[in-house]
């Protein structure tokens, strides 16, 4: 019989002080997670409040909201949380108050869906830095770019008024700010396109505006993608360095989808994404990473590698109190996938959120197979691609629980 190796989690439970002065009680964060639980006008629902307040109370040092749209026309999902008008303030105040009471540091993720804003939700064609035939998106005019910039800044002010500790600018995943950064998607020839600095301009002007309006004590994070979405791996590494060099960005959150994977670009395939980013010099900003960090051992590994914060997405959905459990149970292992809907309900997910999670391959266990008219199990008739995938063994010590499959 082999002895279980228990990972040393103590560094992940060390507090972290950020440039704005905020202190995280530990290095465990809830990644921004769209959950579709808000009301159709973007105001907070009881379900959204409950689900996030449970995470704050569950021992996470940092808790982010889902992507919250900063303009009505920037909505990306049904049931998305809104922060584009003062009508959203009462709900946001309740959410910020509940998170503060639990001791977690709270951020609103600020978002404009850009190319990925469905016309069925917004009533108009999506927008981007340039027109895009595949999505039918139209290029923003210069005046509209300025409106977008001002909407992000106004939303940050609203987050501060509501009592949040800060905001994260969503500059990842092919949404509007990411498209502006992307040489593949931004073909503008004005001040917001062309050179690297011009493509970064919108993000940097928003940062300038947020700092000017919210002050130095407000926590500001930026989420970036390291690759895909027409991005260049080398440019994104340079962007990280430029964000750090500004001196006023608390956290740079690199959304890797799998921290241990190697970049898709073969020219950068000699190291995994985590190593590529932890190797970068940081003078002012702290590094947060997300992507298939599924077990306490993996949290320990990313912190040991040099990341300051490990952001959990699906792990935080599976266990509202993941950090608290890991702190007290040396051999705590998260649930294996797929999980029954009843378990997710106990973890504070509403039926709407559970339905949304059904779109994430292999996450929610299908109902008990029933026999159809022809006496065959319905699950056998389905496309095998839509079945939950089999768990894969964890390579790291301390937990035999699978790493997540697919995205
Ligand atoms: C259900 C779900 C919703 C998500 N919503 C957002 C979002 O609103 N904003 C964002 O930046 N990323 C979002 N992501 C990505 C997560 O923040 C995270 O980076 C990703 O899930 C990888 O972490 P994980 O492997 O621990 O789940 C979402 C992921 C999931 C699974």
C-alpha cells in the first residue's frame, strides 16, 4: 500500500497584501462565473446573492462576480448581472454587503461582450473594433469607442458606490476589450488600432479613468487571455509586463483554461502557460491564474510556482467551502465529475444555473437512464460527444480526483 502524500497547503493560506492596500486572507479566489441567475433587466436576484455569498462565507480570500455588462448593448448572456445603470445599485449594494460581511475581498467583473453579444438579447448587431463577417459585427465608430471607455469607468464607479473592494476588467475570451488587443480582430487605422500601443489604448485609458475616478485605494484587476482569439502569445506576455509597469494594477488574472498546458503556438511550446507567466518579472502587480485548478495539491502547485492567487471556477461551484474544507481536512478531495443536480442545488445553484452547467461537458450527471418506447436506453441513442467524459487520473499528489475534461 502506498502512503498518501499530503500537499503543503500553508503557503496558499498565507495572507496577501495588494498595491491598493487590500488584504486577502488567503490565496484562494472564486473565478468570475457566469450563472444566468440575474433578473432579465440585469438586477440582482436572491439566487445570485445566495450563490456568491455562500462562496464568500466558504473561506475564499477573493470573490469575483460573474461578468457584469457595462452597457445594455454589451450583454452577452441571458440572466446576466448588469452594472450599466443606477437601477442596478440596490442589488449590487446587497451583494457587496453580504460579501464584505463574510470577510472575502469582493470584485465585480466588468464586461462588454463585443462580437459575442447576441442580437436576440441586445436587439442590434454585435460590435467590435472592426467589422466581422462571421458574427455580423459592425465596427465601432471613434465616438462609440469613447462611449465604451466611459461606460467601463462609470461601471467601476458604480461598483465602488455599491461597496465592492474593486473591479476586474474583462480583457479575455474574445469579448470586446480582448478584441481590441487582438491583432487578428482589430484592423482599425485610428488611434485604437494598428500598433501594439494603439491596440492597448482602450484598456489603458479605462485603467487611467478608473484610477482617476475611484482613487488609489480601489482594487483594480485585469483579466487577459494568453492565447487564442487572434492574440499573439508574445504580445500577451508583453502586455502583462506593460500592465505591471503601470504600477497601478493590483492583480493580473491570466485565464489559461488549463494552467499546466503548453501554448498552442509551437514556437512557445517549450514551457507550460503557468511557467511562462510566473517567469515574468513583477514589480507592482500580483499574478492570478485560472484553469483546471481542481485539487488542493494543484492550488499548492500554482502558489509554489509563483502565482499569488489561484482562481477556482468549477472547483468553487462544486464546493462553496473548498478552502475551508482544505484547511481543516488534510486529505480533502473535491467531488468527481459528473455531479448530480441535487448536489449542485445543495451547493447553492438555482435550477437555472444548474441548467447552464449542463452545457459544460461532463459536469452535471444525467438523470437516471430511462427506457424509451423501443426499449433502448435514451443515453445510447445520443451523440457520444454529448455524454459526460470519463474522469482522468490526477497527476499531482494528494488527491486521486480527476482533473476537469474539456471546456
Ligand atoms: C460556468 C462558467 C462560467 C464562466 N463565466 C465566466 C465569466 O463570467 N467571466 C470570465 O472571465 N470567465 C468565466 N468563466 C471562466 C472561469 O472564470 C475560469 O477561468 C475557467 O472556468 C477555468 O477555471 P476552472 O477550470 O477552475 O473552471 C466561466 C467558466 C465557467 C465554467
